[in-house]
């Protein structure tokens, strides 16, 4: 099961914030796990959906693994949907080309390069389709 996760520095203020979030979960009858990092430097809140009575409880230093949504009277943090893994078979020529591109943009991973290529290709395809509709429609 995917979980939404919020990590807070282990300070007195954040301990109080964690209690408020815990109490809000109890009031709503929703599950919540609270644990501390191994070094006890961080408070980790985990749940299938985290409920917050007020977004200010996150604070500026909160690390949120999930997407925050505003609801009527409270906020919810839902887990991020995990991407799907696909096997992509490239012929040797295309694989070599991909490596050349990756070498030119050394700061990007192979994943980032492929993602950029797919997004740009899709945009070009959609622009081409829109252009065809304009000519024939």
C-alpha cells in the first residue's frame, strides 16, 4: 500500500504539530503512524492519506512525499502515484544516439533524457495533428 509521508525536524514545535495531526486523525477515525528517524532527528508521519486541520502545521521545513489537496475545512496529503516500469528495447544505433545526447547534457540521467524525448515527440506529434486539422477542416 502506498503511503503519504511527512518528515519534520524533531523540535518541540514540530512535536506539538505532530500531536495536533495525530489528534485530527483520531477525530476522523483514520490510521496514522508516527515514528522517529534512527538518529531521532526527525519525526515521520505516515498514512494512506494524511489529514491536516491546517496547512500551517507543515511548516517551512517539512518534507512532503505526496500531493497536498485542499478540502472543505482541512487538507489532505495523498500518496504520489508510482510510475509504471516498461521495458524499452532500442536498436544499437538508437542506443548510441541516446548515449551521445546524454554525454552532451551530463547533468541529466538517461531517464531524464528519454522523458524529454518522449515529451517533445508528443508535443511535435500533437502540433502536427493540429496543423493537419487546420488544413483539412
